[in-house]
DNA sequence: CCAAATAATTCAACCAATAAACAAATCCAC
DNA sequence: GTGGATTTGTTTATTGGTTGAATTATTTGG
């Protein structure tokens, strides 16, 4: 298979882009190979020559993204290989604000959590400035701990339960009572964050990214997060799909019973009224079949082979499975050909925060050349 | 903005990939610029140097993909520019089989229809072999006409109302009564098609691609085609989204009334029962609100800003608009922030056939280097 | 008729990957 | 143990593709 450069991008490509791509390719290859591959092994799996791989690896080692480790146990004749593993810098700061807690963590390049702070407190009475200042405090502690470990931070990302525009503006976060909050600007007020690039995204989107990291396998799935509301993160071909304005995944307001219960959004019969946290506590079987109807819609529309249930759904997954499955079997046209797989989320309550840090790490892994340039 | 090579592709990139990308970039730039740009103008808009553009243009002219035309009317001092326009080779064969007709057309590189043949006849009694042989006959006439015009064909694509796998196998086409039909193999039986690459895809998917060409603007929209069943083609960021197994877009089986009418798929309350061709003839307002409920689900889930109604919906669009719009305003969470736009399809009954030819043309435009090599 | 301006081409330099030769470090066989 | 086989990693010349500057070509305007 020939390498295709993304045709849609209307920017010219030069030799440096080739190097950027191949740097990412080598980095990914090492990251996805747990048994300390040698330069030669990387060359074999990527299709690049050993000479090229050596040159690329030199750059990555110089930037701390890769590290040489002692040779693997003897394996036969020949000069012994020197193994490669992912380095730990740069790391990233993952932040989360939700109705009843604030959280911050630092995740290193390998995906390991190196710092973790959670502060339980009802955020609804606080105004956005207060809440984000408090979060800045947590972030400062996490950063200090990370830097004591010798980690350099590449950036920070914040998970918010609401609609977020591309430049990080929180349009609405109904359960926090926020409207049009410039979260990056407020966060930059904290000295510990002033010098970092700051991204903001929807909580379910980022949780989906976190899940993608740990599932490893399937690059296409829907992550559904049952909270007070219901959010969803859609991962298509290994990429988070955010929608044109970044407002995708509002599965909580899919109509399941057109003339049913009135929802706080003004419409009738929204999924949220039948499978939100309150409704779930009230009647699990109703929640399961409502979820099944909505998920069938997603599968019919997008041919998504895997659905991951997180948030409040994860602990009761086994009791929901049958009810959801029944609706899926009945309502998905292709259920007979290849049924969609249903499974509980692997990450717990930390999913969004870890996914946030992961989004930054992903950026570095996907474009190491950019990081090498920035890090000088 | 720096050019990003698609990181996901796990193939190495070499200098020839750079050239392939830049050839496509130049070709697109000329295609999207109606007023005969010069090499210098192309260089300015792409960011490549004039030297590079000249070299690339030479290759494209040699392959017939671009043509030089007389200079544009005087514009000031200086050596007059020689204009560039898209050539007409290669062209592509678009084929369609549907319940009550067969159709074939030839579309040239610019998107112009150069040949068109339609044969009305009920295809349900015919077995797949007979039907595709008849279609092969139409294709032969279209090809002969095109070649008399000096056109070279790059390939053929067939639109089918059913589920199609990646390698062109028709798994099910309920309204034709087909099951597991190897359409490419049967088509290759026709001498006029034996030497062409043949693609097969779902009718709504291809119609959506056809629509993408003519709308020009929005690269993200949902195309909904009302036929006996209801199909949808989803275009995200200028690319058709086919789903993991190629079975996306089954919007006809979204549940709108969970305890409603029994559908031939076995489930209850499918959209098809309320907004399929029969139901539409029966009660337009019911069809509109059912459609509205289903489309609201799509917008909530995917944040799609534009919905195009085609097939049987196009002629009655004005009478459906209000009913659909009411549901969308009520049921889409972000309707207040930025309502989705609703519009009728620009192409008529030919949409799928033209979209099929267009899919081939798109392939050439997106990777002209491959075509130059093949035609070489 | 010459200067200014714009278009397109030519040519040396550069960058990144390749292929092939080479050096290093081990195993294995005698 | 000593020499050949084997595998890793580096070095070097070559190739393909873009760049930038200089050059040539062709027009308008004074």
C-alpha cells in the first residue's frame, strides 16, 4: 500500500513534511511495540531503511521522546540489538471540572499517570472565575510534582461538561450554570498555567479519547457517558469526531418517545429523561431499552461496531446489557450480519481527565517534529 | 498553516509522495478556480514556488489532465499569462441499477456529462446476471460514444440500492431481491467493461457525492434519499463516510415511534414506515414530522450543519420544509445557537449515476500521480 | 524605443530517503 | 580459541524533489 498524503489539506508539502511524517511513524511504531524494538526491527515494520530509521531515532532520542535500553535477552547470532522505548517527556496536564469535583493529573508520554489530585466540592455555587482559580491551584501542585520528577510539560487540556467551540470558549454548560465562559483565558491567569498551551473540550469527547488509549484495539467506537445528562464521544478511525462546530455527541437529546416526558431542553421524549442518572436510578430496564433505541439509531446511521458504556452506566453494565442488546438486535438493520459489540468502559471516573492529558500527548506523538522544534 | 501528512497511515513517506501530493494540490487549485489561472497564480494560491508549479503543470499537461488556453484579457503591464483549465481526459463511467430502471453515463474530468443512457424496465423479475448484462449493454454504448469523442476512461462505478462491502459484493438489496451478488465479477463479463477498474457502492452514498460536487460549498452534510426505502449518504469534511463495514446511512430504520407500525425489517416504528415513498404519498405531514425527528437525531449526534433532501423528497420539498423544521427547532439542542440548514437536492434522478462517475473522477483528481503512472 | 512589470524557465544548492558497502559485536562450528 | 556466519548499526554516494536566484520572454506605458 502506497502512502497517501492527505489530499484535502490545501497546503503544499515539502521535504520537511516527509521527515515530520516519518518521525511520527517511527515514534508510533516504538510506542505500539511493547518488547523494546531495535532500530532494525522498526525499519522492518515500517518499511523505511535502517539508515533512515537510525537518523530519525537520533533526533527522537535527542529530544527525549525515545530512550535506548539495554539489549534484549540473546536471541541468536549477530550483533546484539539495542532496544528502544518511549521516553517520559514531554508530559501533559489533564484537568477536569464537573458538578461535584475538580481534578488535575499529569500523564507522561507513555500514558502513565504521574500525578493525580482530586478535590470534591459542589461547583454550582462558584462562578467560573472562582472555580477555575481553584482548579489552577490543583494544577500548580500537579505541575510542581511532575517537575520534581524531571518532567517537562507540553500543554494542558480541560474537560468540561458542556458545549465548547474550537477556540475553547464554553458556550453552555447547563449543569454548571455556565454560559459563554472563556476558559483558556481564565486558566491562563494561574501562574502555573500561564506559559502552557491550553485546550478545552467536552468531557465525553475527552473520555472517549482516554478510552481509545486503553482499549488499544478498535479505532471506531461510540463512548456513552451517563452523568446527570448523557454525553457521547464518537471516535471514527482513531480520530475523535467533533462535528463542524464541535457540538457533536448530544445523544442525551435523541428522541426516543416523541410524545413522552418533557425534557428541560424543551422537547419531549429525550433519551436523557429515560436513561439519565435520575431515570436510571428509578427504572433500570426502561433506561436500558431507551438506550437501546438510541444506540440502534447510531449504529444504523454510522455502522459503528463497538459501543462503550461509561460514567454511571459502567457499574450497572451487566444489568443493562440484555435490555440494550434486545433493542439492538431488533432495530439494527445489519444486526444479523455482524452485531455491534457492547462493553463497559475500562477507565473509571478519571476517564475525562486522563483523556484530556492524553489529547495533548496524542498531539506530541502525532507530530513529534513540532515538539522537537518547540523544545529546541 | 503547516501541511500535515496523515499520521494514521502506517506507511512510510518518500519524496515521490511529496510530488504526488503537490500534483493533486495543483490540479485542485486549477479545478476550483473558474477564471483560467496562470502558473504564477497557482503558485501564489498554493504557496509553492513558480518553478515547482511549472514542473508539476508540465506533467499534468503531458497526461492530459490540464490544458493551456489563450491568455486572459489584458490586465496591465507584463508578459501575458497563459491560462490553465482542466482537461477532459480521463473520463469515467457511471452506472446505476434500480428497481425500475438501468442507467449509464460518462462524465469527463471537469464533471460534465458527455454521454447518458437510461432504460426503464422493472428489474425485479430479472436475476442479477441478466440485469447486469443488460446494464453492460448500456455501458458499451456509452463507452463507444465517449471514445468517439476522444475520451479515455479511467474506470467505472455502479450505484446499487443495498448494502455493499468494500470489495464490491452486494450483501443485500432488498428491493431488487438480491443477496450476495458479486457485481464487479458479473460486470466484468461485458467486453466493454473487462479492462476497467470497477467499483460498487450504495446508491445514497454515491448520490451524496454527486451532490457534493454540485453544491460546491459545504463539505459536511447529510444527503437523504427518499425512495421505496430511505437511504442516506453522509459527507464529513468533504469525504464520504462509509462506516467500518460500509453499512452506514441506514436512516430508514431509525426508530421514530418505538411501538408504532411494523416494518418489513421486523422492528417497529422505523422511519421508513412513516416517510418512505408509500407513506409520503399517504400523509405528507406525518412524513415531515417523522423525518424531522430522525434528522434531529442526526444533528444532535453529528453536528451536521446542512441536510439535503433528494429522491422523492425533492419535488415536494416546499411542502415538507415547515414540518421538518418545526421538529428540528424543538429537538435539536443547539438549534438556538445555529440552526441546521435544510435544502432540496440540486441533482434529480441522475444523482446516483453521476455520483458514481464522480467517485472515479474524484479518485483521479485526488491522486493524479497514480493516473499518470497508469496512463504513462 | 526604452524602462518597468509580469510570466515562465533554467540552474545550482539543499534536504531527505535509498542502496550498497562497511564496521561492530555476537554466535556457532570445528 | 579461532574463523566464518549473522545480525546491527553507520557511512557514503546517488537520486528525486523543492527552493531561490538569475535569466529569458513578452507585454504596457512614457
